[in-house]
């Protein structure tokens, strides 16, 4: 578990290693160019702290809380991280993802990271990305069509979150039942 100097955060060693390995350089260069362009349109700077957080979110396999981001990038002070996440949301680079608890989790917007859905564990609160299959997307498109007809609205996109219990919580639950 990686720790920040001031508090404990649940970031596995595997997540830290994945972040250190990072995405490919061509991908990062294009991502940084696009994010810089969005800040430039609003006459704002794309600061080193914002760049660090974009890189961490780009490498993450799931939405992250600000303390998790700081644990991955301890060179970014927590107060700067909160301000930077807000600025990244304001320019349409980051979005907040709801979980089953009160913790805000953040990820790159879908136009920068690709279409996906989420699974939120009602036991531990972990939120993870789910890559949708063609079958699932077809079912969701049909559900959107029905909702559009029944509610007289135009649906232009969808975000879908599954809620349940993750494999780790289910394993712990089963082992406590066996005792």
C-alpha cells in the first residue's frame, strides 16, 4: 500500500506500478496537447501540477479520489490537487464519478479516455471501470430508445453504473459465513 506522508490511502502496489509504467509517450503527448488547448481557450495555464494529475488519471484503471491521486503523485500538495481537479473539471477534462459513499472520484472525460461504464461496490466503496461489450451497448441503446419514447425526451448519450459487491467483499462475506 502506498502512503502519503500525512494520511493513509488505499492505492495498491500494483496500481502504483501501473502508474509508474504509465501510458505510451505518443498518447501522453496528444493528451497533453488537447488538455493544453482546452486551458488555452479559457486563457488559463496548464500547470505542472495539472499535468501530473492528468498523467495519473490517464494511467489509472479506475476513477480515483484526490487522496489517491496525491498518494500516486506526492509531489503535488493536497490543496493544489483539489484546486487542479476543479480546474480540470471546469475545462471539460475531468469528470466526477459517483460511488456508493460520499467520496468524490475523478476520471478523464469520455472523449479523452473512451466509452466505459462503472461498477461500484456497496461493501468497500471501490469504483472500477467496466469495458462494455457490444451486447451490453445494444441492450442499453434499446433501453434508451424505450425511455426516449415513453418520456418524450431526446437521449444523446448514456452513463451506466452497476452497484453490487466486488469479488473481495464477496470472498470476505463467504469466509465469515463459514466461521
